C-alpha cells in the first residue's frame, strides 16, 4: 500500500478522480475526458500511477496542472451572479413564465411559450457546436430591457443569433420588414442588425447577425437581406464548417469577456 486513496467526484457534469492522502489532502487528479493526470508533486508520480492503475483505460498525459490562460483567470475571478455562461436557452422567458404563467385557460396560445420553444430549439442546435471549438451564450441581458437570444463565438467569428418561431409558416422578407404567416409585417431585420451592432460595440469585435427560423418555415425574399444571414434551425450545424477568422486563444478571450454581465452594461 502507498498510503493513497482514489475519490471519484463530478464537476460540471464531468467525472474526475482525485488521489488523496489518508488525511484528505489531494496530490493529483485524473481527468478522464482530457486523458490527463495532473500531479501536484512529482515526488509521488509512481505512487499516483499505481493508485490510478485500475481506473486507466488508455494512454494518458502525466504532469503538473497546465498554467491557466488569461481567459481562464478572468473566468475564475467572475462572481457567480455576473457569469452568463450558465444561462439556459430562453432563460429570461423561463424566469418570466415562472413568475407569471398567465391564466390557465386562454383562447390563444401564450406567445411567450412559442418564443421560448424557438430559443430552446436554436440554443440546443448551437450548443452542439461546442465540441468543434465554439462557445454559445444564451439570453444575454442588454440595457433597456432588450437581450441577445444567443451569441455564438468560434473559429468562424462571432454571431448574434435571433430565434423566431415559424412552424410551417410562410416567412416573407422585405428588408427590414418580416411577415410571418398572416401577421402584420414588422421591422425585425432592423432589430436583428441592431443587436449585432450592440454586441460589436461591447466586445470591440465584428459580430454578424443571424435570423434563425424554427420548424420547417417557408422563406420568400425578393432580395437577400442586407448583412443578415437567414437560416433554418436545421442549417445551424453548417456554421461549424466556418473558420479562419479567430484563433483558439482569441475565441477563449472573447468568450471570457462576453460571459461577464458587466461587459454589456454600457451598450
């Protein structure tokens, strides 16, 4: 026996195996997803590898913990109330519906619930890009009561994504007006561009506007909208193929900046 014990834990949905002394002090931890053993002391390398032996399933990297990047240090210094990363898709609508669910019997569906469904569908599609080097933030509050539905940051740049519920409806685009089904037209494209401009100002980087339509909408347009990319929710995975704009370090730095609530207080 080498006086070490292995304690499994879960952090942010990921399993880590901590190697501890009998008095509870950590000497190493094993991150299975990264296939890395982080040693706090090189003196215990052989003992740590022996203790973790039954848990290793393939090649691993062994060494001291990596030095935090400036972006990671900025994230770690954030107060939990100022960190927007935990926001769920449609966070603001979820809170509003929880506070005021509306009358139990309505002649027409609550439009907030359709808007929430759109943000959830689009948000889930964007979250699936995370493994390709992208980050998504949801429901970013802006001064004046407005908000960004989603902000996508990755190798292909930054995108402010506005989700619109358009289930099997005809969507007519006549910049800046958008007509959804039989509803009255309204200048949604102007709002989508304005949100991207505010994000550009906050992050001092170019942010491209996207209008994301959910559930098999039929799109008609006399001419392509100025600057705004219009996509179906099923087309959002194609954004993962974009690249050549931001380096990984730039992506992390912008993500650290964007997740800080204070970044958005003056836009």
